């Protein structure tokens, strides 16, 4: 792990998302989430450094990739399942299924962004959000370029139905079995790319 991190520091920022995608895929062969490791902090630090560098490479703010967190929720009330909702207020991808999540606000950590987004969109409180995968999604025809930080977290205040504070964001929340997710044409682009890169992997303990 340490050797990989040192090599990654020498790469252009544009290649780091691809590197991390491959790294997470390799780690996931033995464990579905990033396993505890003394270099985890270094890995997260590297991602943050490279994302900042990538942002600075774009002089026009309208062309800068944006950083987005998406959360794979785990619930003992729905073992082996993941929560998806349909995009309702969207310039593109309307009606497609997406995980709870949001863009990272200025000064906000990934963990804080994940916690905030899940609470706002579902009413659920979460514990222990941790990085699961990093995916870069580009749709040039829609001028969409996003670095998605996929995180996994446990629901700690489960209630029967998700209660969104703003149903304009997502509606139709539904728990799907992990091996029975909607087809790709029904998933938002970031989740499509996560699946196509074979990175949809979950801890089977819940």
C-alpha cells in the first residue's frame, strides 16, 4: 500500500481517479470495503491533494470537475440491500435511480457531506461513513464531469419509510437487494460507471 501511494504522488492529477478505481477494485477482491490499514489516512490525504490539484488545473470554473459523495447505506432491517431513489429535480438524468448523496460544500469533509446528504434526503442518521470506491464520470455531451466518492455507512435510526426534507431532490426511495439492482439504463451515470467498473461490492455481514 505504501509503495502504491508513493507512486501515485508522481502521477498527474487527471490519472489519480483511475488509479484509485483500480486500487479499490484490487482491495475489494478480499474485502468488499476498504479494509482497515495504517495507510488509509495517507490514501485519503492523497485523494484530497490530487482533487485540489485537478481543480486548480481548470481556469474556467464552469469546466471544473465537481466532487460528489454518494452513500451505500447498510441496515439490519434490510440485510443485503441498498437504498436507491429517483432523481426528480435534475437538468439531466431525471427519473434515474441514484444513491443518497450530494456535492461536497466548501470547507466540508467527505464524511460530513455524506452525513448531511443522507439526513436531508432520507431522514436517516448514519454512523461510520468510510470510503468504498472512487469513480470518475464524464458525459461530455451533457457537460458533466464528476469525481464521485462512494462511501458506505450504517443506518442508526431506522424507520419504515425514508423521510426526505425536500422531495424535490429524490422520490420513490426503495431498498434493492444487492444482486437485484435496476438495469444500467435505469441508473444514474455515476452508479452506471460504478457497476461497469465492477466496483459495486458490499460487506456481506449486514
